[in-house]
C-alpha cells in the first residue's frame, strides 16, 4: 500500500465507542479506519506525516434516517440531480449516511421517485429509501395531501417496496387503518422497517403494531395523539417498548427541549435517534418551496404549509442537532454521538460499517471546534470540506 492510500489524524479529542480520548489518533487506509486509539497507545506510523487536529473534536459522521431534502432540492422530485443536491447539502453539514424520504403522492408517482432514488443507493450516494405516506391517518396527516392518502393495502405496500428494487429501508404507516397490521407483518417479512407515524392509534392498537413487527416511531409526539392520563395513546406505547427506536426532531420547533429530555429518559438513550425531517429549505434559506404536491412557506427557518399552517418538516441539519443535544439537552459527546450516529446505524442494519469510529468501519467523521461548530467532514476516507484547516507534522511515536 502506498502512503497516498493512508491518512493519519493526530492530536484531536476523539469520540470512540469506549469513550472520549484526548490526543487521539485515527489511521485511515483505503477509506476505512484501521486504528482508533489514544496516541500514546498507538505505534508510530512510518512515512506518513499526520494531520495535526490539536484543539479539535472528532465525532462519527451523522446518520439521518428521515430526511426529505435540502439545498433547495427534494427527494420527492423524482429528479436525480435534485436528490444529489439534497444529499450533498446534508453531507456538507456532517451527514455521511442518508436515507431519502418521500412524501405522499399518487402511488405510481412515488414508485417512479423510488426508482430514481434506488439508483443513487446503488451508486453509494444514499443508504436507502423511506416511504412516508400515503398509508397514514387523514386525522394526523400534517404536511401530506389528504386526498392522496390510502389505507395500507399490503399489495400497494409491496408495490412501493418493489419499486425501490431492494433499497427500501423503511415505510411509515398508521396501524389502525385497514390493512395496517397486515402490512406491518409484510414489511417485517420483506426485511423493511415498519414505522408507526402520522397515526390516530390508541395505546392498544399501537402495541398491536409493535407486536406485528413495527420497530420505529416516526418523529415521536408529532402527528399523533398527545398523552392523556386516562388514554395514553401511541406515544406511551412507543416510548415504553424496548423493541422500538423513537425518532426525535431536535430543532427546537417540533419539540420543546424538556420533551426531548422526557423522551430520552423514558426510552433510554439506546432507543433514541435524532433526525432532521428536513425539507428542501434546509441549508438554503427562507422562501416558498414545494413539498410533494403542497406548498410550504419557510420564515425565520420554520417551515409551514401555505394552506393550514401545519409544520411541514424542518430546516434542520444534523450538525445543528448535535450542537443542540450537547448545549441545550446536556448530552455528553458520547451520548450525542450515540443518538445521532450509532443508534440510527443500528436500526438501519448498517452498524458494521457506519455509526462509530472503529477499525474496519468507513472513515466517516466530522471535525468540530470548541463551540461544536462544524469544521470539516470526511466520508469514506475522502475529505468533503475543511481539510485545508489542518497542517501536517512529522510522524512521532
């Protein structure tokens, strides 16, 4: 192997699965991590001048399992160039693994979108496709067009999954609808995550969905009945069941920070995944945007439907979510990395190659400064941004 195939990062505070190490070192060869340790425990690396990251913090690349777009582009457009723009926007904000989410539309149109997105999964740009709608409750539809909603007929669910040509990762549906439980069972058989969301289910029906195989709560609290002291509803069922990973949108708009704290305490950090649920305005700015067939106005970074005013996704990026998790919710660096990287990677079944800084995994990482602002991003050993910040120094033992 030539030195050109090897990169050494030295001197940084590094968040490893075993804890945070100061003056750490990462060795990267052919896009994967071969060493991750405190520098004094690492042997010298002959002939490779390391990059000096002293004063910085290195965390695993973020994993977003629910995102609709960014950079002015939408995954639901069915246009490959737009999908590439959205993925690149979030990559530049530290999301090195992205599952592209669609929105409610005509079945054939969503199938067409899935076909386009599946090609980008096959190319390694995306990690999979998430279908959010049309199999959701009209009473909790949020930013989904009501007249396009459908009951989750297993045949239609299979049609969407088949359109993704093996790249479907998750389908959000409401278990109380006709065909809901049967469709959850089907998804489990197909190896696709069944997520409960945009639902009017009561506590018992949510439990039935979990028993049938649902393992994710789509943006918990949002688009579902609130907790009642006599009618606990789906939130309590999803929080208390150890089989479920709960998505939380950590933008300060979808959920009050105290509610995020409550969910993290109720579920335990092992079962929380922070997501963006971002739409096309993320990383782009205020203005008018399409969201599927609907129009969204973004003002002061908050996205709402032009008609009705419902929250319509977010403008969040996961570097901001990480910073909020640490500075507002009080998570440690290890805990924040767990809920933004490792937990979603585990739920998606890709923790063997993403989600933490360990030998054998892809060199997906984010470099942060002392204020936890993003400085640089690396994906599969290639610098996406920020490499010019770091100086090479002579290799030492």
